[in-house]
């Protein structure tokens, strides 16, 4: 456990102004500030969330430090405080159940993206394995939240929920995005779709007929558009030749 000093910063979310903990040049946030930002009345709400999900947090996401704080009569004293990195704060907010948690997660990702834009290169101490672990943890939290929400919303068992996991952002700040697929959704390439229609796509004959009608109409529309373009080109060429002859 290290003794850490704080420094002023303009980092804030809604009405919460964070007291930034400088840890190896990175922004870390105090549990008490995170509790206020996430809409909890008690600071120990963050401790309870962390304790329930401690296995999900790595050492580079949270740790306990001793901070110098003001005591009685402005005396200085050391206080043990749990702090979270920005990625740790994002993961923490994934487990939060307050109305502002979703907005807070978006805010944290925006801050992380801004920081990645201010640094053209990743720190030398950050390896591809570390980044892979961070992304895997973030994706796991997203899937957890999506399954949790889907089951509560629909009252269905988890095996009835289908999810699509993707990633947005650049290589330095990838962000996992999970969405629930509607019933009857197919996720496949166009080549796979073509093969499936020819062979084993399990859909009613009426659906196959609708697909065939849609494809035929699309081809007819393309043919009509091509014919119109050819007619316009011929007309333009004819006008050009007429002008040349008149001259």
C-alpha cells in the first residue's frame, strides 16, 4: 500500500467534481466520489459492489492507498481509501443499478477516448496481453449486463436470449458493444445466406416466396434504372452531335 497525494483537476460528471489521484500518470478516482456520481447516498455502496464482484477487477483497476486528508482543526492525517482507474470505474458502473449508471459509463468511455487521443503511443508497459485482458473483462461485463436486462425484461430463461458482440473505436481504445437480437434474427455473411437459402435455411415457404419476390423486384428496378441511364446517355449524345452539325 502506497502513500499517494492528490492533485487538482477539472474532471467532473454532472454535479460531481472528482478529486483525481495521480497513479503513474493516470487518472484514478476515489470510491466516495464514484458513489456520489453514480447516485448512491452511501459510500459503502461502492465497497459492496466491489466485494460482490472482486474477481472481475484486476490490480490495474482498483487498489487501496493512504491519502493525506484534513482532520480536526485542519490537522493532517493519513486515511486508507479505495481508488479505481477509469477502466475500473467503468467496470464498477456496469454492476451499478442506478438510473445514472448508463450515462456514467458513456462519460467514462469518452474520457478514456480523449486520453487515448492525447497520447500517440501506448505506454511501453502496456502489452497486447494486458489490452486483451482489459477488453475481455469489459466485454464480459457488457454481456453480463445485456443478459441481466434481457431476462428481467422478458422473464425468459437465458438460453432464449441471443446477443451480438461487436467492438467500436480505434486500436488504442476499443469499446465492446452488445445488443440483444430479436427473435428470428439471422447473423451470417451474404455468401452463407445464399447457401442457406439453397439448402437448409429453416423458414416457411411463404418467407422463401417473399424473398424471391423481393429479389426479382430488386433486379427489375436495377434493369429499369440501367435502361433510363442508357436512354439519357443516348439522348445526350444525339444533342451533342446535332449541335456539332449546326455549327
